[in-house]
C-alpha cells in the first residue's frame, strides 16, 4: 500500500500564479481596467476566459504564451522533491488538484520533464480554438458552499479515492501539499493518520492556524513547509515507518 501525495499547483509546485503570470504577454504587461474590474468573486474561470480572449484578440499566440508559462520558476526545493518522488514511485501515488488549467500545467510539467511524476492532473480543461484563442471551462459543478463554483477540491479528492478503491487501491495515508484558501476544504476531509502540509505564510496556513477546532475540526497532523526539501525529509520519515 502506497502513500497518496496530493499537490496544488500555483504557489506550490510553481512559485507564482500561472493565471496572473500570463498577463506578461499582454500589451504593456497589463490588462485594461474594465477587464480587471470585470472579475466577480467565485467566477475566476469565467474571468480568465475573458483574459484569454483579450490576449487572442491582441494577437498573442500559443508559442508566446508557452514561452511565458515555461519561464515561471518552481517553488524552492520543489525540483528536488519531484525527483525524490520519481525515485520512490513504488511508495507513492501522486496527483495534482489545481484551479489553473490543463494547458498551463501540461506545458510546465513537460518542459521540466516532470510529466511522468504525476498519475493524474485534475484541473479546469483548456484548449486552443480554431482562431488560436485559448479557451477554458469549469472543471465540474458541485454543491459545496465553501468553494468557488468551478472547483471543489474535496469533491475531486473523494471521487478519486472512491475510484481507486473500486480498482482495489487503498492508501496508508494522504499527504496534502498546498497553499491557498481553496485547499482548506479538502484538508477538512483528511483523517488523523494523514498530513496537511500548508506552505508557510500563505492563506492555507493562516486559515488552519485560525480555525476553531469545534467548528471545522481538522483531524490530520499539520506540518508547515517553506521548501520542498523540508517535505522530502518528512516523506523519508513516513516511508521508513
């Protein structure tokens, strides 16, 4: 039986936000004010659809976007961590659950040759249409009131685990590695044998440190990290147990 590693992508695998990073491709590296102001809370994917349309209308093509995206830095220690996971594939299954999109994540992982480290990537589906515009859709619909309407990471995690069980795959524990507010919901699903690993100084860590245990009890152990190298030493300890 393996350990399941669940990674967020933005500010976790990579050291920035892929959706805001792509704005570097825009004229003068910024979006028009009316486009910026069109964002409504909880409707980020729709907003990014408008951003991609704007970039396409300005003549920004796939190769230019890909160059920008693959120049994004990895989070400190993350390259070492992913190489460690690759060397120990017999001990880990590894997935990404991200509110980025399939095109961006695919580009980054392939360019850095980490595509084979992950068994599955769950994210908003994206593709280039006939006119060369990048389009993006919501990952799914769900009824969770805590999460943005396009993605509840807890629903994704539970569905993945259910599918694995149907195929005879059980995990000894889950290690959830993330940074953002939308990583809190799946963390509430973790059990006492599992580990929530929030990135130091980011919203997931702040939310976990403020959460009253009686309202949203978090059963898992919480281990804060700043570098992927710290995560390696924790995983080494777990696989020796």
